[in-house]
C-alpha cells in the first residue's frame, strides 16, 4: 500500500499509526504540501479534494482519514469494532472527531504555527478556535472517565483518529496536562505496538523545519 502524506499532517499520521499497528506493508509517498504538492494536476487526479491522506491499495484509491481507517479495520478484521453496533459507535466518534475535534485542532495548529507572519490571523480567531477545542475536549475527557478506550474494551480506529494531532510538539490549542483522563489515554495509545511520534513516522516538509 502507498500512503500519501507528510510529517506535519495529523490526518495522515492517523492512517500511518493504523498501518504500523496492524503490521501492514506500506510505503510513504511524501507530498510537498507547503510548495503546492496537493494542488498539482497529478495529485488532483488522485484526489480531487486536494487533501492528504490518500491510501492506494492496488486498484483501490481512498481518501478521507475516516474512510481509510474504516477500510483498514474491515480489511484486517482489527481495530474496526467487533459488531455492527460497535462499528457504528466507532463511526460516530470518527465523524465527531473530523467535525468538532480534529477539525478545530488542525485549523488552530495550522494558523498558529505554519502561516507566514503576514497571514497570521487576528488573536480573536485563535481565541474562537481555542474555545471550540476546549468544548470538544470536555466531551472526550468526560467520555474517557472510567474507560481505557473510546469504544469497547480495546483500542480502535476511533482512538487513532481522535489522537492524531495530540502528539505534535507545536501548540495546537490543547494542553494534555490539563486533562488527566485524556493524558492517561494518550499514554495507553503511545504504549501500543507500532506507535511512534509523528515526526519519526513521516518526514517534515515545512520549509526550514
Ligand atoms: N477530513 C480530512 C481532512 C484532510 C486534511 O485536511 N488534510 C490536509 C493536511 S492534514 C490537507 O491536505 N489539506 C490541503 C488543503 O486543504 O488544501 C481527513 O480526515 O482526511
């Protein structure tokens, strides 16, 4: 399998974590995001949405980290839920993550760290996103009280999706230490087979990094 991604992409990191944990055979196609790598005609042929991650498995081309994670869960019979009800519960968290959790965290992180100085947003924009992140984190932290994993009694793609941005060193609007249940959950994920930190899994492409 080929994964299109780059080090700074937490959405690609989610997929890389699953591939590593599942012990699948894959190679990385590094996309030079900060120099227009997701806007070339070749890349847009692969994914007209202009985003990584993209996973190519033979004739199958998949985009959207949630759909890719679900594919890997179905293909291997692991991490995707042990019943139809569990899979639905996992999908519920994947949709929530894309919209409310990762959606805000990734936007905050991009704006706070990767935009050139002259394009940095007003403080009010980051404050707005930080409030959205706090509200979403409260939901996840409450859910994790008394639970080891988001769904069922073992790790699933729901965990790998929701954690995707939380292992990065740059400020992303959420401080782990403020959320003990979430902090302990991230330690459990970091102890899983195949885990590695994002910049050890895929090379950074941010100019000067
Ligand atoms: N919901 C998508 C989000 C993908 C996404 O935002 N990817 C970013 C990198 S992390 C990207 O390629 N953005 C390019 C762009 O928006 O122009 C997913 O989960 O795969």
